[in-house]
C-alpha cells in the first residue's frame, strides 16, 4: 500500500508517495539521493544510519518513512550551514576521528543531537550519546576528543557572538 507523506528534510519541505514498508533510510538514499546516511546492519545495531527525527537521534533503518509524516528530519548533509562544515564535522577532520569513515555520519548525528541539548557534556555523557554507534576502526578516543573539541568550539563561537 502507498501513502502520501509531507515532512521536512534538512530544512526543505518534501512531499512524497511511499510504500508502507519503506524505511526512512531507503527513502533518504533512494528517493532523495541523500547518501551520507549509511546502510550498515539494517537491524538498528550499528548506528551508521543515524539521523535526527525532531531533534532526537534515530536509526533510520528501523524507522518507516510513513512514520515521519509531519516531522522534521536532519541528515548529515543538513548539518553544514551556508557551505561551511559544522564544528563537529571540522573537529572530526582536525582530530583524525575517523579511519574508513563509514560510521562517521552516524557518529556526527549522535554528537549533534547531544550538543544541541548539552553544550558542556562530560566524557561519560559523550560516550553514552554515541554508544549506539559502532566503529570497527578506532578505539573511540579520537571520536570523543573530537566531540569535546566541537563543544568547546561551539561554546567559544557562541560567547564571541554574545560579546
């Protein structure tokens, strides 16, 4: 069965007709051509497909597109503003927080969800925020370091704007 849905993806209004069993992951990748969100386990275990649904991280492989009708989705492509990398993206590069990079979009989205609500997270809070994201290449230390550096950068930028 097919359904009409209307949602916001990365700030853009999207109207589509989707099958009732189409995952958000496949909708984003195959219909909207937003391929930054990665297809990993397709069981909600690896976090490679993490996107933000109404500001909260979700596994898009376990979320049906029809469930997103009327909601706001942000993918890794939507984190950059005006062509400028988000501080989390910048710090992942500067801190060498990736190797193969397959998990990186999901990690960035989980980190963004955390930093959107907590600009001063502890290391434990960071580790808890990314616990649903698996990385087989790194030991997570550089990832945590990058998220800490991104938080510091975001706080510094906010303080500079308010000064």
